[in-house]
């Protein structure tokens, strides 16, 4: 964390020079060229992200041309969202910076096949490529992209990872990609509505060494939900003997698919079945009984799951690191079961759980302390109260992230949580109408991100935060109508580490603030 080097860098120019060498990534949030001077300081920079949506593509071209003049060895570049491909800038960049291995073109506008030829020509050493969710492209003529995808597949001989979610790819293009990219290991294809059962089955047969596959159907074609329920595709999938990561979203899968994976003994370490249907507890139990090295498990919207099922599954998950059980009918008993039976578990997501559960599992027995848990997501959970979250803070004292958004019954109890969980870095209390922080009369040293959007916080709350949260980096206050400009300014002037504050649609603050350096703006 670069924050720990800040005080050291202030001692002398020599120490500043030393700490500059430890910055390896830079994200640019504004559309100016003011950041270019930093490139002289950060000589070991290897990752650059242009996060702003530049209004004119010529600005992106100019910035890339100027960046190319610095003796950098960048390996990763992320283009701004909603810009078009900056052809001139990328050409200049590629001629002078030849070390690039990762390129992200997320939500690029007006993407066309000539852009694909350009990237194939300029960056032959790419190992990772992200073309996900192009916008405003009018790309319904999927066949027009076949030549471009083929050029990519032939030129990028070292390609290992590709994200084509929402990209206009068809069966033919997919076959080119899998057939020609001999080192391809990871493919992400969410919302690809022209890929058929036969298309993906044939492609998978071409790349038996694939290690990670992510795929989802689209709402525009419900028939695609049935793809992974067919025997032909199941056979192709289980032929991937090196598959360690499988993510299937919004699909009708079957117990036969899960049983086939189990019988083949695929070395799965990550399994995500978000919003999938038509499989049962028996199917997932059998798979986990055979694949007992799962570290990441996602069973979002598995409506059949109940607390007793979690007891049985947790006995098979000794290596589990994270689990997502959002939208399952579970109680806090399931939460404690997971913490007790999974010694490596550091992240639990149980948002929107238990809405229709009558009982609340009061017979929990003796509770222990579980120091391994670092992140807990409990947003939109109906059974949460001040008493509940205080109990969680007692048994999960090492939490670094706590998400309680849209929990209506939380109020003063959050102060006790902050007292007990002194390592907390990220706290989300958005849409918690009763939350109160006036009782925060002690220092919360490590809190960096606080989301209070759509709450009834006021200037007094901001004064309390400014006094007791010295390390705060980001504060979100959207739709907080009891906050005034005076309170915001006081907070910004006293939280000296604050880098980002967002205020939108507040009746007492004239303009929305979204600054990368709030202290500079207020001077």
C-alpha cells in the first residue's frame, strides 16, 4: 500500500526518489495531461489506466502519443470507457513501448473490424485482451467481425486470456480463436447471444488445455439457457482435464452436468453457478464430494438451499476461501456454520438472504471467534439488527470489509461495530435510513472507504467523521439532503488523506463533487 510510504517520502528528496520506484500502477481520473509529469518520477511504472471518459477521441490520441515519448516499460494499458479506438495514439504507443502484454478496451464505442486489425498489427505480444461490452457499435452484423477476430487469433500467438463478454462474436470467430491461440487458458464470454450449443462445443474441443471458462446466456434469447444441459456440450466441457475455474450464469444446467464433472474428477478450484436453475442439492453435493479443493464457490439464487444443506456442504469445503450465497433462503445459523467448518474462509456474501424464513435459528450454541474472516456482505438482509451486527463484530474481529447496504433496522449499533472491528477499511451503509454515527467518540484508524449514500447523515455526522477517521480516502454522500456545503468543506479540510468525495442530488450542496484530490480543489 503506497500510503505507508507517504510519510517516508516527505523526509527528503532522496527518500522521495526511493519511494517513487515502488509505484507500479497509475490510474488517471481527469482528462487533462497534467499527470504526464508524473511519468518522469515513476520510472518502474508497468500499468496505466485512463479511467476518464474523454469526450473527444483526439485527446486520447494526444495523450498516448505523449506517453510514448517516455522510456517506460508498460505491460498493461486500459483505455477510457466510451471512447473510440485511438488509432494514431496506439500506433505511436506501440512503436516506442514494445513491452505491452495486456490491453483493456472495455465499452469501446463504434468498434469495427479495422480496429481489430490495428491491434493485431500493433501488439503481437499481447497475452491478455479485453474487448468486453462495446457500445454504440451497431454491430448486429456479426459476420463482419470474422476477419478481424481471425487476424487477432493469428497475430497474438501468446494470447492466454480474452474477455469477449457482449462482443459480436459468432461460432466461426470463436472457432478461429480457440483453434489458433495455442496458449489460450482463460475465456470470458458473458452475454454472447450468437454462440450456439454446437459452436461452443466445437470450440472447446480445439483447446483441451483451457483452465478457465466463463459463459452466460442473454435475456434476448431464452433458448440459450438450455445450452449446458445438452449431452454434446457436457461431453466437450468435461474433456477439459485442466479446468480449474468454471463460471456459468443464467443457464439451465442439470445434475447430469454436475455429476459428469464429478465423475471426470476435474481439478476445479472455483465454481460459480450464479442464477442457474434446474440443478438440485444432490447434484451440487455430489460434485463437491468429488472436488474437495474448491476455494471459491458461488451459488447465488440457489433457492433450494436451506441451513441444513449448508451444514452438509461445509463439511466438504475445508479449502474454501470465498462463498456467495446471495438470494438464498438462509439464516445467520448458516453464516456461523460456514465460519466454524471452513477454516480458510475469508469472504462471505449472504446478501438478500432469509426474506421468507420464518424462524431465525436462535439455538446457535456457543459462539467462537473466527479471526480468518476478512469480508462480509450482508446487504438487503431482512433479519439484521443492531444486536446482530454487534454479535458479528465480536466473533469476526478482523473484518476489513463490511457491506450492510439497504438494512433498515441498523442504527447506533454500527458505532460498536467500528469499535470492535478496528481493522475495518471499507464500510458500506448506503440506504440504511436509521443509521447513526453521532456516538462515534473514538478513533477508527484504518477506515478508508465509507459509503453513506441515501442516509440521513448531517453536518454533525461529518464533524464526527472528520475527527475520528483520519485515514479516510473515499466518502460517498449521494442523496444526503441533510448535508450542507459547510459540513463537506469542514470534513475535506480536516481529513487530510481524503482523495475522493462524491455528493450528488443533495438539496443543500449546489454541485456534485467528484474529485481525485479534494484538498486541491478547496484551496
